[in-house]
């Protein structure tokens, strides 16, 4: 019985790790940009490449390099005190991506969402100086809010991803329910406010 319990615990932890990876903010960002740029054609493929480069690949590569060099303890930056550098790098990538998208005349919502990523990450970085808010929850809530604004209320179904993400982060002892809830709620409000501003300006 004890061995079965240990085996179940190990398998559930592994499942939580897989969920954490599959629904990481960078992966969800890629998924969201692809939805916003559908249907794909020759013109939109260029915007897909720009969005995925600055919204997903650059942040992921940066995290990998920081982890390899020992500047952060793990790929998910579990230690709150270590988050400043990866956050600053991600913000820079999002800002550059926004400028490139704007210069290339990308769809307004795509450029606006990239700007939201920069703004949301900045706020998360400031909050993290004092408290470990959930970036994974934020990574679900922000894109979902953008999809609702762009495509309609049916896109709110993506909020359901907060359930497996929340379970995984709690299972891995990475966050408390309060930190997860805060990450989601703060990002919904921030994204909605920013989109109203950016869409009006752009």
C-alpha cells in the first residue's frame, strides 16, 4: 500500500510538471498569436514569425541560458528573488516585438497584445519584489482576455485552463491558491485596461 501511494504521488508530480510545461506562459502566447492571425496566409505568416520570435522563442531561450549559467535556480524561476533578470529580458523582447509588428503593419490586436505582455510583465515584476504572484495564472488570464475582446465571449472557455494550471502549481508547491487567484485577476484587469488604450491609439 505504501509503495502504491508513493508511486501515485510520483506520477501525480510528474503530471503536474508536464502540465506546467505544456501550459507555460510562452507556449500559451504562441497559441494565442496563432489564433489571432488565423486564417494563415503569406502575409500573416510573417506576423506569426515575428510574434513567436519575440513573444515565445526569445523569452524561452533567455530562460534556458540563464538557467544553464546558474543565474536562476531553475527554468521556471521558482525563487522570487531571481525573477528580475528574466522579467527585464522578457519585457525588452516584448517591446522590440511590438515595435517590429507596428512597423510591419501587423493586425492591431496582435501588436496590442504584445504591448500587453510588456505591461503585464512589468507589473508582475514589481509585485514579485514583495510577493510571489503566479506568472502561470497570469499567462492564461491575459491571452484569454485578449481573445475575448477580439473574438467574443465564447473565448472565455480558455479560462478553464486555469484549473489544470492551478492544480499543477499547487501540486508542485510553487504557489498558493491566493497567489494563483491574484495572478489571474490582476492580469485580467490589466489586460482589459491596456487593450482599451492600445486599440484606441493604434
